């Protein structure tokens, strides 16, 4: 395997995320869905939604301190991009474009547009290299999960995981089979084998995502169960002798912080693209090209400021509860 340091891995992920930005946010920032720069437009169709999901996975892989989890996020972003190519190729299949034009639109650029797809192709290449370089960490992550579920002390978790997994697989297979059946029934045999292949690939990807999701949630539930039990006991304290603010503060702070960062990661490039694209219709000036650094620098600074304010609010609330607890004890 190629020897890539942790620092270099993070920087290569940053490069991959930047390469994902043009093709991901260009189409969603157009006026196709009613307004420029609207972050909701990023999820207005299945293609930009998948691309945006891959972009977010890369973004959180950059932020992750757990090297094994970073590897899992990197693999997820790589697979999401592969699915994006398959899904888009299926859309091109029904067009009048030649095979060469389809391949060019898929991997280089659409007719009459900048080479946005080429930027994403380079990002996927980097993700492929990083996925291969982090293969050991990826396998180790699943070995840890396997050891957890095969431990006799966690038999209940294994049973719950098996039930949830079986239900997920059954639902996904039913939905995929129904889609393929409808495709073959309404359109006939001609040309639908490719569509069926797309659906099967989506099924495998969804099953893998479900297996990982249930595994991680049940793995984390070891710590959550005791906390939830303590929270239930505290809620039955009608004299308010116990305070739950400090016990829930960490979870609330983490949840909102992740939400703020995720929103900013989508909103900043969407707003930059949305405010830049209208000017290109009449010829972009030099001042128009300054929109990108201004929006990105302003977005990073604004997000950092919001996180600081949110942290201060949480710390102030928790400190008041801490004072109240110490006062009650004294």
C-alpha cells in the first residue's frame, strides 16, 4: 500500500473536496429550481443530491480525528461518486448523444459548459488513491465491529442487529425488485438490462450503508443505554434535586455544532456560485471573480463566530447549573 501520512491524507481530502465543489454546486445554483444561491436547490434532483452527499462525506472525513472513521467516510464518498456516475450514465442512455459525447459529458464536461465533470473525475481519482491507502484502517474498523458483535457479552445487540439488518435488506430488495419489474413491464426488454444493473448497484450500496449504520448505532448504544437510564431516573425526580442540563449538554452541543458546520459547508459554496453565475451571462468582470474568496473567507469566519457564540451559550448554561449543584450541596 502507498505510504501516505495522516497530514498528507487530510490535505488530499481538502483538495478532493475543492475539486467536488464546481460540479456539485453549479447545477444546483442555477435558476432551474427557482432562485440563485438557494441551498435547497442542492438537493432538488437526485444527481446533485448524490454529489452533495459525497461532498459532505469528504468534508466530515477532513474534520474526523478518528483515523478509522475517516477511512470509512472516504470509502463512502468514493462509492457515492461511483453511484453518481452510474445514475447519470443511465440518464444519458435515453438521450440522442453518441457514446463519445456521453463519455465526455460524464467525465470531462457537458456540451457548452466548462470542464466541471473533469474536476469531479480528478476528485474521484484522489478518493480512490486514498481509499486504497486507508484500506488497512477500513478493514480494522470492521474487525472491531465484528469482535463486538461476536462477543457473547453482547448477544442481545447481535440479535437486534440481525433483526434490523434482515428488515432493511427485505425492504430494499422488495423496493428494488418492484422498480426493476416496473421498468421491464412498461418499457419492455430492450435497453432495461442496464437500468436493472443500476438498481442492483444501488441495492448493494444501500445494504452496505444500512449494515454500517445499524452496526455503529448499536456499538455506540453501549454508552447510550446507561445515560438514557440515568436520564429516565432524573425525569422521575419531581423535586428537581437532579439536573439533566450537564448530562445532555455535550450531546446537544455536538448535534447542533455538526448541523451548523454541515449547513455552512453547503450554504457557502451554493451562495458563492449563485451570486457569481448571473454575472457570467453578461461577461464576468474581475470584481465578479472576487466573489469566491470573499464568500469562502466570510463563510468560514461567520461559521467560526457562530460556533464560538454557541459554545459560550452552552458553557454559560452549564456553568449556571454547576453553580446551582454546588450551592445545593453546600
